[in-house]
């Protein structure tokens, strides 16, 4: 399944997000609520950014290996 896309539509012009999609059948429904992060999620992102700024980031290979090991469980 492909990733969801959020688009803003003026009701007449075809949005860029739809122009990029291949031909096929799609379900489109209005998104009325604003997506917000919980305080815990927001704090987690702040900590992650602070860690990256401090030079404690991981390489792409390290991240892929970690994700692969989690998925194999």
C-alpha cells in the first residue's frame, strides 16, 4: 500500500499532489481535524533534535540495521 498524501483543494483546480499519482482508483475524504502531537511526542522530537545537534546521530546503515532487527522479532 502506498503512503497517504494530504492535499489542500480549492474545489476546482487539480492539486499537484494528485497530478503526481499514477492512474488508478483512490479514496479521498475530507480531513477536518488538525493533526497535533502529544506532549510526549513533541518532547521526543525535541530530544532527538538536541541529540543530532550534539553529534549523536546515526548513519543510514545503522538505522536500517536497527529497523531490520526489530522487524525480524
